[in-house]
């Protein structure tokens, strides 16, 4: 069974930083492209970042380009998302996604 478990979300002030983690199990983690997506209340799911299987290629949504950094450690079956210069509009539930499978999410709230 594929499992994705996110962690690292928190309440942070504007301009602050967080690092999200996602541990995958039940599949060969190093074989798969992985995504981070977020969903704010009342809004659609937005894919914010994608990373290829070995971490050599990444892509970001315009809304987070230059502020977020995706990475992975295949030896630990772990995906990361570094969030810097956070804005209130970054608030939402953040999900790790493999194909059509996503984890339970971790909440990021940016507020003063």
C-alpha cells in the first residue's frame, strides 16, 4: 500500500520560513516523480512544485518561484519543500503527491 506522510506545517509570521517533509512507503520512492501541492479553503488544489526521480529537474508554480525549493533524499524515501519569504496567501494544506495518491497533508498558516 502506498503511503505518504507529510509533516512540518506550522503557524508562521509573514516573511518566515518552514521546511516540509514527506516520507513515502509501499513503493520504490526513487523511481517516481513527486509533487507538492496546496489547497486553501474554498480554492482548488494547486501544484506548487515538481521534482523528477533523481532530483536533477525541478519545476515551480509562478506563485512560489524563487521562494520555495523542492528536494529529495532517495536514501531516506523523503521529499522536502523549503518555504521561504512566506506570505499570507501561502496559507493552506500542503500535500505530497505521487501520481493520483496524496498524503493527509500538513497545515501551513502564515499570519501575524
